[in-house]
C-alpha cells in the first residue's frame, strides 16, 4: 500500500529552538544569547581594533589568506549588537564561536533549517544546484515573495565561478565533481527568507538555511571520506536525494532501449547510496531498531525530460506546476504516485519500501534541471528550461510550515 506523502506535518526534533543556533558551516550548536561578535575594526578615521590573524577561521578555510580580521569577543545577552571591550565601537557582526564564520543577523534571530543535498555520480547535482539557486533568486523567489542571499563572499564567488557562469551564461555542461579526498569541498550557504502576514495581520518571518555541497559520487561509496566531509548530513533538518533514473535496475531498457551508463556499478545504485547515508544517520543519532528517522526526505528522479516521451499524456509529470505561491496538494499526491508507479515498473520498488521503513516522512518527485537533452557537452539549443526543479524544496517549505498547501484547484 502506498503511504501518503502529505500526512500531517511531523515534528522535527533536530530543528533548533529559538534559544539555539546551528552554524551552517561547522554545525556547532550555540545558545542564541551567547553568540560572539566580531569588532568592526578600523575604517577611515574611525577608531577600532587592528586586524589580527583569526586562527579558528584560518583552520576552517585551510588558509591564512583572508583570515586577518578584527578580533572576536564574547558578549552574552539578548541584543543583536554589542560594544567591543577593547575599542568601545558598537558592532552587529556575529560569528560562530567554533569556526568564526559570519552568521547573518536574520539567521541568528530566526534560526533556519538546514537542507542537505545528496546524489550519486551521474545524478546531476552540480547542474541541479546551479538551476535551483537561479530559480530561487528569480522566478520562484518572486512567486514566494522571498529573498535568497549568500551568507558569505566565498559562496558568492564560487556560485558565479563554478555554476552560474559556465552553465547559465556560457551554456557549458558542468564537469564531474572531483573527490573531496583530493579537493576539499566548500559549501554554498544561503539564507532563504519569507515574510508573511499571519493571524491578526501580524508579520511572520521564516528562514531556511540552504547548505549545499557538490559531493562527488565516489565520496558516498567511501565511509571514511563520507564521514569526514559530509558532517552536514548529521545536522540536516531535511535531505534531498537526487536519483538518475538510468541508474535504476530496469529503467535503462524501458527508456527507448537505452543501456545503463557505461560505468554502471551496483555499489552506485541509488538504493545502496541512500542506504549508506541512512546507516550513518542512524548510528550518529543512536536510533533503535524499528525507529524511523524524523528527517523529512525528498527523493527526486532527475532528467525526466528523457522519461516524458515514454509516459502517457495524462501523466502528472507532464504538467507544469502552477506558480501561485502555495503548494497544490492534489498535484503533489499525483506526482508522488506517478514516480512510485515508475519505480515499481522498473523493478526499483524496494527503494520506496526502504524509505518507508527508515523515514517517518518522505516524498517522491520528478524533475529536469536543463529541460532538454544536452549535445556535445553543451546545453541544448533551447537553453536551460527547468521543469519542476523547485518541487522538492517547496514540499520541504510546506513541511516546515513556511508554505501553505491547498486542495481542489483542479489539474
């Protein structure tokens, strides 16, 4: 029997209360009243502390470059500002007490939810990250009346250099990610903020921390590298698993006779990768046998532009989501059931069975980041035309109470 993806919203024990803040960089948890500050420093004629080497920040980044900054100081209290005890200058710049990375004021005042992204080598994670962030900065952000801002300069530069410029401007496909064992991974850290009017016309501001790692597929097959570089899984309030349908056992032959990828590896099958991640989460959380993880999980088939010609016209995956700033629950149910049917048709039903056994809350999706088949290492002639790429995140926003859901809107 299929389980409904839209059961009542579950409580999330891992979500920090408003009395605690989880750093989106090193994932240390700090009391909201004890987050340290960084002095404003000297500027023009303004008096202030001189820069010093911040050893904790240098240790996190692995370099002293850019780590010479005004000092960090403790200032317990409830206010968002404090006076530097050395120079007396007021500052509102707060940092993580462990790694000394900056913490945006909005994130400290309304702690966000951390969403982790996981996928195998051929799932298209880099492409998905580039397109999802672009959609949130533009079309979807406008629809939701939401802002998406990078939490640091490193995120701004890396997104432009490694994602937006090659894919969206130059229309080149993104290369396969190198293993984190040889190339340390820097996360992309964003804050998505929505302001809505609730009861009695009171404004309510909700924040979601998007912490995205472009993880190489082989990292998920190595327990040592995975445990070392994917600590964000332990701190995640939700997970998005990306699945290349051609990696599923029976999908290749079903899709116009397409063979499995040339480097097909049983160890890289989606269910095995998800099982390894799940095992790590259960061990770190001390879960008992039979207990299901409370972390909401979105599992999305990528590249559905390859699937569409093989599906009936009435398939929910043919439809375009209505952009109305709410989640259409009838549409969400229809997409979940369509993907569930495909999994069973392709002898991959055990993936759904495993998810139901291990997670209290999961949903199935189908999306395409590019919207068409690439040619010769480049985006197709029609350009980047994403189809339902935002669906998993919108479902999570609904689960977090940041997005309303409606029924009865029609197809």
